[in-house]
C-alpha cells in the first residue's frame, strides 16, 4: 500500500519513512464523508420545507443557489474519485462538504426567519390566473399558478407555487387576491392566494 503523506510503498499500518497512514480505499473515503453528505442533504431538504411554508415570490434564484451549493462538494468528490485522488484530498473534500452544509443550513435559517419574524403589514393585490400547471416528481406533486398582471414594476406576470387545495380552488381566467409579505430580510413572499 501507499503512504497518504509521502506516497512511499510499504506494508503495515504506518509508513516507516514519515509515519503517515496508508491511502484510503474509495469505500473508506465514502464512509469518512457520509455524515457530511447527510448534512448537505438535510440543509437542502430544510430549505425546500421552509420555502413551502413561506413561499418566495422569486423562488427560482433561491433554489438555484441552494442547488449550486448542494452539488459543489458532490461534483468535487466525483471529479477527485474519477482521477483517483479522493483519498489524497480527503481533508479538502471534508472541508468542502462542511462549508456547503453550513451554507445550506444558514440559507435555511435565513429563509425561515425572513418569514417567521416578518412583522410588516401585508399587502393584498389583485391579479388573474392565466395558467395552471402541476408536475409530479419524487418529492410529490408541485402546483403552480401564473398570474397576470404583476404588481411589481418591469414584470408582466408572477409564478406562484401553491398548495393542492389552493390549486383546486382557483380556475384559469379567474381573479385572485394575493397576500404579499415584505419579509424580514426583504425577500418577498406570499401567504395566501384566494379566489375573488
């Protein structure tokens, strides 16, 4: 086996030249990173749950940031594994998973506090449902309404992710009232969509 520190070939548990440990097998590397993988998965899941409870008006940028942070350590792990360097770079991988997990947990907490601590008065806006769409994935069904006109400058319409009950209660062409919230950190979200 090879030494993880100096790459010297030796037999035993410790390199006789530098005292370093042997290079880990791919299975041992995966085991060493398993808890960190659970951390990033939990962080992403938490962000999705929070955005279900406090749905942002601009959901796509938030989800793209979460997915980028989530996949960064996974891609680094995959690239190093394909180059057979994962065991040599285990500490770098460990740090990448840690930082990504901390970032996802931080984003989740920020999104939660943005809605949970929002004490600003809500604004009720009127718009019309121009499109309804439902999709079914591994995480269950997802329901979206596209409403127009938008109440925000420079936008023609708004896409809102809603619950199944809200989706069923409104129809295309129908007027709806949307309760828009400012958010503690200025991340606009909506708390209710009701037919008018």
